[in-house]
C-alpha cells in the first residue's frame, strides 16, 4: 500500500502543477515568486485537514474497511487536529469516496491515493501530488479533490489536471496501455463536479508544443514577464511587478481617463468588467507590498502605516450573561441573544445603551487591533504598532 502523505508538508516543485496556469503564461513568474515566503492561512489548514479526512474515507472505501477501522482512523485525526475536523468535512469526504467508487469499473481496476506524479520529462524537476489515480482498461483517470468554496474550477483545458495526467502516464504508461485520460475535479462544498476527457496523443502534443518551451524558459530564470488575467493566480510578485503595473496602468488610462464613462461602447464595458478583478488584485498587492516595506523598516515618503478599524468582542460571554440577567438588572436572556448567540458589543449597546453596557460589563469587552492600513503621512492617528496585542478596554 502506498505510503501516506503528510498533507501539511506536501512538497511543491518550482514549476508546480497547481501554479501551471501562471508560469505557462508568464514563465518569469516562477523564479520571481521564489523570493517571497509561501505563507499559509486558515483556509490552507482547513484544506489540509479536509484532504486528510478525504483520504481516510477514500482508503476505507477502496480497501472495504469496516466501521471500526474507519472510526479509529477518524478518532486519530480528531486528536491530531484538536477538534478542527468538522461534520461538513466528514460529509464531503464520504461523498468523495463514493464518487471515486463510481469510476471503478471492475475488480481489475487499480485505485491509487495521494500519489506523487512525476512529469519531469516535460518540466524540469516537475512533480505533483494526485489525490486519486484510477487505472482501468485503456483509460487512466485523475481526480482532484478541492475543498474550497470560492470559484468553481473547470477541468477542461486545466493545466494542473493535464500535468497530473502527464505524470500518471509517465509513471504507469510503461506498465499499462492507455489511449484516453479522464480528468475530474470534485468540489463538494459548491456542488461542482467537472470532468474532461482527451486522448493521450492530444495530451502529449500539448506537452511538447506548449509545456516544454514554457518550462524551459521558466526554469532558466531568464524568461520575460507577461501580464494578464493569470496574474491573479496567486502570484506573490504581483505587488512589485513592473510589467503588471504597466499593463494595469495603461488599461486604466485608456478606459478610465481618455474615454468618458457615458460614451463607453458595449465592448468597452465588457472589457472593463472583465479586467476589474485583476485591477483590484493589483491595487491590493501594491498596498500590501507598501505596508510590508514600511513595517520592514523601508519608509516610503508621504505614506505611513496606522492601525485600522478595530473590533470589540466579549471577553467572557458567560460572565456578561450572568451580570445582565441577575437582579437588580434582570434583563431577560432572550433579549440578549440574536438569535442563538450573544449579541455583539454594538448590538448590546443599541439594546441597553452604551452607558449601561460600559458600567456593567465594560471590563468584559476586548478590543482587538485593527489590520495595518495605508494612509497619507498627515493622518492624525499614531503609527501602527505591530507588537500590539488585543486588550480589555478600561
């Protein structure tokens, strides 16, 4: 049985399959992105946990494990992630396992889970991790499990899936004969199942004609930058990229300054709306890069970083409830909830009055620092203190 993958530490190549849409269009981005830390977030960890749960269910279905074995594996996961395994993860994983089994056509099919797929014959040092590979007569199926619920991902002409398929053919083509590849994306939280089929011949033609030249240029470190919609695909260099800056600036100048909005043509409206996500991303990356520079000790004349809008929350909801429902105050518990959680600080102030809230439970209000916010140097707020922690209001 294949060795289990540590999902949190899954290795990623310089020219990864997941980043292929970016480096295939902009080969220079691969090396440029190496200078920035690839920082995770709460969604990254959520995806890691969800993948581990999915693997447990998929293995149990493949191996026809009993309930006791499945329960033991899930118990171990819950202990490992300290209660972060949710009911939704379990439901999605169970459905994913069933989806895999739907693609198993007979007892001679081979189901491989969390496989390292080597596509280095076309991409220098290229590899990725395939969530599921099914080997059957004449067809190899690659399934990618996506727990995110942002944008529905299409498997048709999807370079990540096509590189995974290349890796599967490279790894198993010497043992089995394939003439067809099936690529499936299973995205349960938004009910998205996308499947695409292509011939091995067409896939290899794409690899030789498109992938090899782009990968060679990207790996050399001497490639050119090319800006476009693909820049939104997690390019960490976007905030410092002159090519993207010129691309967005030229577009804004052409469509936003030279042409009055009432006189835009329908085609221009369409083009502008299609460019909006990229422009927003670029402006956001510029702002974040400026904040990082200033907080890193690299001042930018005319700009400073201050604390943005902060949030207030209850430090101890049970104590707040106890104080406000006990005589002589005697507010009903029902009046303090909306509908099943304790009212927020602002909502409580609206219900009882700011003065009464401050007097009775003001010492139970926490104020968390706001996010770093870019503003002009003449802003009257004090400079941002990155060492500040949340505090209980006096």
